[in-house]
C-alpha cells in the first residue's frame, strides 16, 4: 500500500531506491547491585570505558579521509567534548559508590535523567543535542559490554549491493561516526525519525549533496527493509511503496533535475558576465589544499577564502609548524595554477577550537571574545610563524594574505608591522617570497564598515564576511538558536551597510568581494549585482547556480532599483522594491 510520510526537508533533490533499514542502537542493560567493597573496582570500570571511547574517537578523528566533509570532524569533536565533561560521570560514580549500582545501570540512569530534561526544552537545536549525549553514552555502554536489544546496529551497515538498486538509509538516528561509513556505499538518500535542519544527518547530507528528509516520526518503524522509497528533498516528503504511475512521475522529475544539473555543468568554463557585458569574478571558499582541484574543475577564477584554521584544529596534534603550513599553503597555490589564493589568517575562538598546544583558556565561546586577529596579536610568535609560511608560499604563485575581524587602527597597524617583520626574517634567512604580496582585510564588524576609508588606505583588497557582519550588526549570536530566526540578510541595516561598502571600495578602486553565505545564494545574486558587486566567493556547490543567475542578469538595469530598496525601511516598502529588483 502506498503512503506518504512528512518530515523536515534538509537537502534538496529526488532519490529513488530501496530502503536499507538500520536498527535503533538503543541498549538494554542489566540492573544489579555490586558486592560491598567492590565500588572502586566498578567505578574504575566506568572510567576505563570512557577512556576507551575517547581513544576510539581520537583514532577516528585522526583517520578521517581528506575528502570527508569538514562538518564531520566538527561533530566528532563535539562528541569528544561531551565525553570529556566531568558532569557526565559525576552522578554515575556517586550511584556506584553510594548505592552500589553496576556501572551500566548507573550510566543509563543519568542518561535517562538528561534526556528527560532535554525533552522539556522548546528550542529545536538544543533538543537535537540530546541525541549527541545519547550517542556518546551508547558508545560507553558498548565499551562496558552492555547487551544490545538488536544484533544489527548502526555500525553493521548493509551495502546497497544487497538490495540490488540504489539504496536509501532509514534510521531512527545516525551518529556522526556512522555517517563516515556511508561514503563506502552507493547510498542515495537518508531518512531519519529524529533531527532537524541543524542535525548531523542534515548538515552532512547537504555537504555530500544527497537528498535527505529528517524528523520523519516513526519512519524506521513504518518502513520495512527493501521497501521502494522516493525522497522528495525539496518538500520533505517520503513516499513508501509508490505505485508504478507515481514512480514514473518521480523518475521524470528526477531526470529533469539531472538534466538541469547537466546544463549547469556546461557553464563550468563559460565566461561569467552579465548580459550587458559586466565581467564577474567567481571564486570558491576552501578548507583543504585538495579543494583547489575541484575549484579549477568548476572554472573558478581563484580562491576567495582559504580557511587556514582547519590546519590547526586537530585536538590530538600539536599546532603545525612553519614547514608544515608552508607545504599546505604551497600545495593550494600550485594546484590553482597561477590563480589567486586568499589565505585567511587563523580565525579562532567562539565556535572554533584549536588543537593541542594552543592556550585558548581566555577565549571562551563568545563571538565577542578573544578571536581571529585579536587572538593572533596576543600570540605574536604563532602569528609570525603563519605569516612566514604564507609568504614563502607566495613564491610559488598568487598567494595573498587576508586578515579577519579587524576593527581598530591599532590592530591594523600592528598586523602590518608583523607582516613586515616576517618579511625581514625571511630576507635574513635568504628564503624566497613575494615582497609585494597583496594584503587584504575582511569587513565583518560594523565598526570596520563605518570607518572604511581607513581600510581603503591601508589594504590592497577587501572581502565582506556577511555571516559575521549580519550577526554583529543585528546583535545576534548565530550559534544561539533561540535568536537564530532574527538572523536576516535582508534587514535594511545590512543592505545599506553592504551597498555602502561596495560603493566606497569601487570609488577608491580597491577590489572588494563577498565571501559569506550571501555570495552563494542564487536568490540574492541579482541584489548583489545591482549593488555593483563583481567579485563573489562561495561554496563549490553554489558556484554554477550563481553563474546561471549572472548570465541572465542586466547589471545596469538592476542598479536603477537599488536606491528605492535602500530607502525602504517598512516591510511593505521593501517587498515592493525587491519585487522590481528580483523580477
């Protein structure tokens, strides 16, 4: 019988295949009281299990393939942080020592209490974090030798070959470490009972460009292994056992989508220009040197943002020395075949933690804390090491230095002084570098936007980091999902700041790009073109979509609609102005 289930659409596209059902990894444990006098032995058993899981996660983190989505490493790090939290062992240890619970019973008692507390939280993001705690506890219970309800667990995946067609994973929930295994098989979609737009499955599915619907309640109970499924990632619909006419319709829609994808691929090496002849530079944001290969394949004309901090974020490795950094930067520069590579200096702090050897005790998690260039200037030796590595890489191509989160003239002057010092140090060593390497600044703090003439005098190029510019202008921590709905790139204040930055930079003949998420949103391409933006930098997956919008746009005509938009502060006025601009 055909029926449809509804959930949260998190990754677009249509997937058709047979269900591969992954059993719930819930654990059933024995409940018994240990013998008096054995409390410390049992307590040590629990601590040993925690240590075993810590080592497992560290080994998994270290063995991540180069092509794995960067989000995966972040999720494993989150599980490591949960595991390291003393609060997770405090109550179980008390139950063992005071009431003589066996270790598994003590841990599940604490787990159930925590899950009950999280169930009362209204915020969707925080609710999803309960799944992280459950997944960590289940790994510890497994290390303790707890008996599982079902012998088939997440870690025992069924390959798509067993169902004979493209397979769709159906699970109650999927832990980050299990997501890694999916890369080994030809899975074409994901369906989970739990999750939302910020769940692990959602983020990884988007990064892998695989259709997914999450939060489909009871899907893993209602869908049987081997059932034919259709995932509509656009509308959040999962069709179970579709009849032949419905299957044929979805195949037609899937073929149409693939045809559109093939059409996009034909744009890879066409020149990016508007219909009235305005040339546009399309660049990509990368995190690993190997990403440069994909950038060239897509026809990108450079790397607008190389997030260098990802070289520093392995919790089990010391900070990379100058030689290690130099080799990584050099590889990216050489792979770009003479095209520019903007290497952003370490942007650490807030939601980004460095690996072993870095003292971040003063940074905290606040986006207003000691982060990015503020942190680098408090660690001048680490900063100089990175600057020397970038400078040495500049001898092999168009490496450029980009500084994040500048706001004060003192920061600017001290940064430029240290760049000159790094050049002197290399000159004394007799090592090659580009003495005239371009140095740019990111405009991501409202204060920087308001004193832009200062930046225009001192820097060779600018890049607008819209993600931070929006959160700082609107006083919204974008990691705090209690206020995330207020994060609005179309807020009149944001539009006026953006237009002013672009206009001033153009008048001063200083190149300016946008490297935040706004640059990769095809729905905003016409808006940015109208503001006069000619340099975009974005995630790979968005480049051809944005190029398609550029090829259809008339920049001159779009500019005529911008003044009315910037003067529109009432929602109705703005909607009317946008209708003319985006029509």
